[in-house]
C-alpha cells in the first residue's frame, strides 16, 4: 500500500511539473533503450562477441583493447561484465585477463558521452531515431532468425536512446526558463566534492553511468550546470558505477566478487587521480581541444574528452600492477576447506 501511495504521489508531482516530467521521461527512455541494446546483443550469445573475448585476451594489452572495443560497440559494460564472469567460471580466461577487460571497458563507456555530445546535441536526433524504430519493428516481421531479431532490438534500443536524449535536452531547455541550477554552483574543492557525491548518488539510483553522463551533458549544454561542476559530476558517475558492480557481484561466484573488487579499486584510484589533478587535467583538455579542432566554447565535447582522458590515465596507472592486484584478489573470497569424512563403524 505504501508503494502505491508513493507511486500515485510521484504521478501527481510529475503532472504538476511538466519540465521535470520531460527530463525524467527522457532518462526512462534512455534506460529502456540500453535494455533493448543489451538484449539485442545477447541474441548473439555463443557467437561473435564470446569468440572475440576468448581469442583476444591472452595478454593485458589485448584484454584492455578488447574490453574497450566490445563496450564501445555494445554500449553496455554490464553485459561485458556478465560475459566475463561466465568466462571466468568456465575457466576460459584467467582472472588477470578478466581484470584487463574490465579496465578497457571503463574507457569503452566513454563512447556514450561522445555519442551524446557529438550527435545528440547538434542535430535533430529524432530524425535518426524514427527510421531506426521503424526498421526495428519491421525486421522481425519478415526475418525470423535470432540474429535478425537481435539486430532489430539493437536498432530499437538506439532509436529509443536517441529519443531519450532529445527529451532530456528539451526538458532542461524549458526548465532553464523557470529555474537556473547554475546559480547553486560552488567554486573550489568544496564544489568538486559536493558534485562528486551528487554524480555518485545519481549513478547508484539510475544504475547506469552512461545515463548519468547523458544527463550531465544535456544539463551542461542547456546551461543548467557550469563546466567545472560537470567535470566533478563525471568523476562522481565513475565512482557511483562501482556500487552497481558490487551489487551485481553479490550473487556471483568467487571470481565475480573478485572482479567487482578490482573494478572498485580501479575506479577509486582513477577518481582520486582526477580529483587531485583536476585543474591540470582541465588545462590538458583545453590544449588537446585546440589540436582536435574542438571549439573553446564547446564544453560538452570538452567534458567528453575529460571523461576519456581521466579513464585512460587510470588504466595507464593501474595496468602495470595487474599481477600484484590479481595476487591480492586471489586471497579474497577463498572457500573454506571441506573436512574429509572418515568411516567410523567399518573395519579394514
């Protein structure tokens, strides 16, 4: 009964504040799109993705590169994590290879930020969403194989994600007329820590760092938050996603739990580096933006670049110590030895 009352209250609130309703509707569509994409790629299970992960993970560099490309294409670090854990259980890959894939996966998740900042904010994205949705619905009618059904689900997922981005942008633009969140921005490290907590909390609630990054970029593009606070929110999103990994690993086996610990350690170290050198990293982003032809005022693309750089620095910092990390992980979650039974009432 309490849940029903809360849901009814939420519906009344959403009806009262249409701008907030549009933003939350956009977030909901984004998450639904991610689910469709994940289920679409699952249709290829036992196929290309598994073969690639199995073949190209026999050393750290290959594992990191494979994790990056697989996540960038699939757009779901959760799906990659699930496959990696299943591979570990089946002893198809080693724990060090699995850790490498997860590290690469962290860089791969930055592809979502680039997708939103490059395409989602500078073109009429619904023009691309509608054909994808139409094709996603039509394909399974004529082509019944699992492969085509998977492709259809991916197209629907992308289309719904694009629509979600469009609604988020529209909601933030309308909201700005009545409420300017930028006025609450705080300068210095106090502001950085507050917005890291906000970014972490948002990712824990939404259960998707990609969705959090989409919200941050659309809010930045419409002037709801300033650039400095957006950087801190991006760091927070990275910290928050470790909680998602830990929750996901609670029901998994020993290796799944070890992988979650590795993910947690990596993201915390990466966040610490990003916080410590945030002003220097901002200067690096400005310098690289000039080389890459990104406008000095194009803060959304600069945020995507910052997100990629600090994840890349995290991988470069931690990956040389994968051997030591794996040794430490192998000491965790070790099963208790089973005592051997002895016959009590049988003679020789």
